[in-house]
C-alpha cells in the first residue's frame, strides 16, 4: 500500500512508539497521584513538556496539553472570549480567515450566535491572506486574531511572522498612546490583541519558535508529526488572559481539566524532539524532490488538470490538483483499488458532499471543486511510489472522464 495522505495523519515513528511503551504498563500511574506510580508517570509528562518547550522556544509553564489541535483551537477562541467577558468587555470582535480548519470556523460561527462579532478575511487565488486586510480589519474591540500557519488542503504558507509583527506594533502603539493621554485621564488600559495560529500542518516543515513567529497562542497535534493520535497542545504566552472551558479536575494549572494521556504526551514530546533543524532540512529536501516529480509527471501526462498548490509557497509535501471531469471521490476510490491512498481534502470533513470551503474562497467554481484530489507526502515515501502513481493515474482519469456525460474534452 502506498500512502500519500500524510496531512490526514502520519504513521507513528518507531522511536516514538518505543518511548511510549513503558507508560502503558510499568509506569501506568495517574500523574496526579503522590505515590511512586504517579511520580513515574509525571516524570514522563514533565520530560515531554520540556521537549515541547524546547521545540517552541518557550517556558514549560506556557505549555497546556490537550487531546489535539481541535481542542487547542477551541480553548484559544472560547477561552480568550470568556476572559474578555469576565473583564467586562461587552462588545467583542475576533478576526480569522475564510480558509481556516473547521476547528476554528465552527467555534467562530458558534460565537457569533452569542453576539461576538467575527470578521472572516478573504484570500487570493492561491489561498494567501493579505497583511493589509488584517490591518484594515482590526477594531478597537478586537481581542483575538486567529490565522492558520499552513492550510491543510492546498498547503499554502501564510505570512504568520509578518502578521504577528503587525499585531505587536498595533498593541505597542495603543499602549504608548494610553500612557501619554489615557493614563492621566484614568482611562482603562487598552486590552491587547492576542494572536493565535493553528500550526498543525506546519510543525514538520517550518520554524515554530513562538517569539520568531510573534504569536501569543499556538496549536499543534501529535498525529501530524509521526506521533500518536489523541494528543496535542496549546502554547499560551505568559500573561495572556484566557479562561478554561473544560472544568472539574484542576489539571494543567487549571487551563484544561482531565486526567492526562500520559503515553500520548510522552509520544508527542518524543516526536517533537525528533524534529531537529538538520532532520527537518533533510526531510524537506527529500519530500520536495518527490513532490515536484509527482507534479511534473501528472501535469505532463494528464491534460486539463489544474495545480492548486503553489509549490514556491507551500509545504514540500502538498500537491493538490483539480482533474476536470473526474469526480474527486471516484479518483480516491479508484486509486485505493490500486493500493494508493490519497484524499479529496481535509480528512476531518470526509463524508461531506459540500464543496471545499477553501477552494471556494480561492475563487474556484463549486463544480470544479468537486474534482479536487490532494496528495500529501511523508519522509518515508519513495521514487518508485511516485512512478506508480504517475503510471496509474492517467488511465483512471481517462476512464472517469469517459463516464462523465457533461465533461467536454
């Protein structure tokens, strides 16, 4: 079986699996317990927390372990809004984009029903958010900007560092103005705008040092980086006003109640520790070479095909196509019969008959969006696997187009 769906999930690294094993049996204690069983468990958690903080360039106190990026994203949005309301802010505004993952968009839509104003920024034809649009969208009552680092479908890399810099300067200007005038008039100090990024799809490929990115909050998931499923984290910069949304157990310094998934957390820590600058550069180079070979072969051998990934500004892993006249789900199933696994978009939206909101936001017509297929490569893919896809896919596309009565050659 050939696996080209690494944006959905990655196979667990053998080193990660080995690191986790003792915490399923020998060190099975509850990390909140004071006895030796619990202490062995909390040692694994503490070690993983240190690895996570080293990776992100932050303190261990700024790491909150979650069940994954979905929970981390929810905590970021609901938690910031909840804290703002506690401080008496009645009119609250947040900013996000039209191409975010549903783990951001659905909480945003839900917050709108609770009288929170949300601005959904547009993107260009490549899926890129314009910095000027962020600047124009900021209001006096904006409390949060949440923009993904990398889009999971087309792989576009957003200018997170630059947007974070813009927000940082905006906060500094507001605070400076308050110190000159507002302080003397005893006006309330302006509430800072916090910047959150969903870095789930970026961790394998790009720098995620939080100070370099100018972010206040960052979400990531283990299963996208050759770690186990069901675990992730939210980085929360010290001083950020955020309230918990999950109560009852007083874990993670009261930010996230619930007994910790010790084996998963240990696995996440190990997976992060394996992403060094050297390994990242080596893997990126290999994966990009394979991806570019795949793009070249498909574009050469399959006419009437649109490449919706921008190779020069995407992860090295993404190759997203529209095969006009060949329905995406049918392509996926046909390739699966050939022993090749791909996706039609975000795995979290599988089973939905709706067109991709990402592609629609990029200006692609709804009918064409149904013809989309996503290939996402990983560190263990090979040249031989690329060759098989390039050989098998043209026949599949031709067959599906021949069966489509509305397709015009």
